[in-house]
C-alpha cells in the first residue's frame, strides 16, 4: 500500500500497531482526537474527531487501507459513545465510499457477545448478546460494515477482539487473550488476502482455554502462534480464583455485564 490509515493511533493498541504495521505501507497515517507522539520518517499525523464528517473525509482521502481502532473502548454514558462509535462509524464508511473503498479492519469487540456464558463455544454466526451500550455500539459498527459490503462492495474484517495486551493477567484472559504479535499478523493477513468480503474474525490467540471458533477462516492464512496457557500458573499465584458466581468466570464479557447504564 502507499498509505495505511490507523485511527485511534494514540490509544493502547494504536501505539503498539503503528510500528508493527509499518511494513504494510510506504506511509502510515496516524489519526486521533488525542495528541500523537512525534511521527517517525514513515509516518504522518492528523488530528481528527470521528464525529466531524469533514475531518473524517480529509483523514480517509488518499488512503489504501484503514485499521480502525478509534472510538470509545469501554462502557460509558451513551452521549459519550455516540460521537465516536455511532456517528463516527457512519462518517468513516461514507468517507471510504467517497474515496475508493479502501479495505477496513474494524476493531469490534467480544462485548458484542458478552452475555454468552463461558461454557458456550461460539462460531461467527452466533447472534449478538451485547453486554452494555459499548457492546451495542460495536454491534452497530458491524451491521453498518455489513450493509456497506452488501450495498457497495466495501470490504471489512469485523475483528471481535478479546483482550489484546502484552500478556494475560487474569483467569478470563486465559480464554480471551490476543497477543500483540498475533493481532499484527492477523492485520497483515487481512491486507494480503486477494479478496476479503466482510468476515467475522475472532480476535484471540491460540488459547487452549479459548471459546471462539475461527475454523471458517482457512482461506485467510492467519494462524495465531501464542497461547495464554503458559501464564496460568503465574495467574494462579497472583490472583485469587473468583467465586463461581463472579461474572469474571461466568460470562464471556466478564465484569462488563455488571456495568449499569452509566449516566453523565
Ligand atoms: P484506547 O481507548 O486506548 O484507544 C482508543 C483511541 O480512540 C484513543 O486514543 C482515543 O483518543 C481515540 N478516540 C476516542 N474517541 C474518538 C473520537 N471521537 N475521534 C477520534 N478518536 C477518538 O483503546 P484500545 O485498547 O487501544 O482499543 C482500540 C480499539 O480496539 C477500540 O476501538 C476498542 O473498542 C477495540 N478493542 C480493544 C480491545 C483491547 O483488548 N484493547 C478489546 C476489544 C476491542
Ligand atoms: C474491550 O472491548 C476493551 O476495549 C478492552 O479495554 C478490554 O476491556 C477488552 O474488551 C476485554 O474484554 O478484556
């Protein structure tokens, strides 16, 4: 690619991915509402609020691919979620439609299905069971992406990320962990694929205790390499085992199911 856009580039995953994805494009365009670190030689930065349609059009213009990490990433009052995750998604897809339909990696979330019990194994067609307004906003994003694919051929990978972190630090993450390297390898495979469509991709490493079935993705050529299991002993040493009634060991979305509907 000539130019790859990473939104939410100032965030946790943005900071990790900007270096790992550098080989994908001559120029990496980093965009965020929050201040961005000084750009490297292969990078350019752009301040952009996703809720501002004109700014989003400018951000997307000239890009051949988009890794969309921007937006509210945890449970918040609805009026805080709506700008980035609802209006922002619409702005992004309208801008992509106007600028040659660059392939999009959409950072969706396990919180689209958070109310499933941890005893269930899920494939890509499991109905949504969001565990809060944040999860609902990601369901909206997935539905919007799907509609733009069916109507306009806009390709998107709907990546339902579990817990993308340097290492798993609690019992739930033995199932949900996605290593940074596995995430970067997935994104590279998504951009390498000759055709993509609009698949759901479960964003987890090859965890022995995983809940999600990616067997529909043989064509993608992505095989996660890491596994949370070797961290089990360390977690057992440092973390008391939660009671069987604790949402952290009952629901796939963990503690998010306990969130109230936050008000401003
Ligand atoms: P983060 O909260 O650290 O980063 C999100 C970034 O988006 C922030 O830098 C923020 O300034 C920016 N942002 C928020 N509202 C914006 C707006 N209106 N306009 C422009 N930028 C805005 O989140 P993190 O952990 O880096 O996650 C990245 C993406 O991946 C998020 O969309 C999140 O929902 C998703 N995700 C992350 C998971 C994880 O384990 N880190 C798990 C599941 C999904
Ligand atoms: C998410 O969707 C959040 O963005 C992230 O901060 C974690 O809470 C993650 O899910 C998780 O479920 O561990």
